[in-house]
C-alpha cells in the first residue's frame, strides 16, 4: 500500500491556494497545474497529467500515465483517466479566455498545444500564488521535514566521517555518501525549482575544488566530472592530508527536504585565518537564527547582517571573489530552493510554519569554502534547527 497524503491535508492546501488567488488575482477563473511537483502538492501523486482548479467548482485531475498508480497513491477525490488532451477537453469543455498556468515551468510549445485543445487565448502566471502557499508548511509537512533533518544529521555528523580515506576521489565520496543516505531513508534525489538544473546530491569537494565556479546559484563550487557534468565530485581530485572537505547536500524524505553543509579537516590542520573566518560564519548563522520569528522580514534580516559585517570580511563572503551570491538563506520544502529568500526585495513577513536553510559561507584562497548551512523552522522563539548542531571543521585523523 502506497503512503498517502491525507485527504484533509489536500483539502487544506486547496483552500489556502484559492484564498491566495482570491487575494492576489481577484479576477481569476481557472488555474491549470502541469508540473509534477505542484501536482503532488495538491493531489498526493505526481504523474503525467493536468490538474484543473476552477474558481467556482471542484478541482479535477486528468492523468495519462500512470492512472493506475495515481489511484493507488492518491485519495484526491476527482481522478480522471485520459489518453490525450482531447479526452480532457471533451470532459472539461472550453476554458475561460485567460487561464492561470505555471509560466516558470511550462514550455512555450506545450502552452500553444494547451491553447489549441482547450480554447483559451491568454495566460497569467500562477507560480507566485503556489509558491506563497507552499512556503508555509502544515504540521504534516513539518513532521516529514524533521524526519529528513534527522536523517541528514545522522549521515553527515556520524556516518560520513567514517567514509574518508586517503587517496579517494571526490566522485568516490559522492557515491559513498549517496549509498549511506539511501540506507538511512533518503528519497534518492534532491529537487530544485531553478530552470534546467540537474543535481545528484550537491557540492562535494576537497580543498580548492570547493571554490571552482559552476552555473549553480550558490556560494560553493566544485570541479565536477567535466564540462558535461559540473554538479558532482571530480574523478581526478583525490583526498590528501590537510584537505578541507566541503559537503553541501540535500536530503529528502517522502518528498520533503532539508539542506545542510558540513566541513571536515582531513589528517591535518587548517590555517588559523581560515578557522577564524569559519567561526565568523557560525556567528552569522546564530544571529540569523535568532531573527527567524514570525513578523520579521527576510529583507531586514539580510540588510541587518550585511550592514554589520566587517569590510575586510566581505570580499569573499557568500562566495569567492566575483562569484558571490546575494542571499543568506532560502526557503525549502518539496524543492530545495523555495520562498522565502533571505535577500533584498523579499519584504513579506515571515510566518510560523516556514522553513529556511541558512548558509553563511566564505571562500578562503588556497583552502576552500568554509562556513555552514542548517535548516531552521520559523518559531516565535526564533529559528529551531532540524539538522543538528555540529559547528563543522570536524577533524578526521
């Protein structure tokens, strides 16, 4: 028997979505959800299908492949089978002239096909409304994220330190970590909303490799396997005494994820200035965590932290040289990169139930990327960490 998202949970999500749409797009008539992640959020199953959410009628989920699996997995009350768009169009009828769709993820060619079969003329983005709803987690979702955080903590703080061996490659460590994560309950994939982004686990790098640029919008880096596969450990860079080991991974449990970065020092010592910079990052994390309260705004957190940083510390903070990112943390849930973002321009107040990965890091020339990342629940008492409390730079002898 498949693990099913409870019907009451699905109903609450749909109610919250409709309320946000009524507030933000008062003229909306119908939303069409196509991405598998958002279909999962609203129905409890992810298939090749179309989810129609009318303003004044019940939502209907038409599934092409696999309808049988959808029936097994989901308690969504209106599952319908289709072979082609024509089947759904015949059942639904002509849509309103303007439909709200996921403009960030639906390809232009698909949009044109949808217009052809369903008769609408124009579209507006539904992405902001869905992102806003998903940014506040229910108790059901939080429990799954706490479970992911428990797995993450156990793997990176207890099991991974036993994997290191002199001469192993970054690629070998990546596959070893993957095996251990799956053994502990990880779902096997870290999901991102960033367009055309592929990733297995995250950045896993030795020493200066963690400073090497990639297209990924984060402070860390790695060499990867080559131009065709940036986001995995190198098959050439080998672990040597004195190396900093940088591991930034996601961990998922029943769809929901945590984000954590741990650093280790292999058979040696780091330069004192690198250790000091790392300690500053820890201080930034703790300060941000104290501000993760309902009513606080992400932009104020970002501006407050950045304004108070030492000028000498800024050039390589949140990246390395010119490759610095302009955020301090990000929301997380079904995808690693969700709302809210701790950055300028994000002015909507935090709410209890939001979950944020805080990741102050800094590049150190000749050493690598130091710093930390943990996942926090927003609570009235401040951020509550669900991914452990180890400060990093764990020594491996």
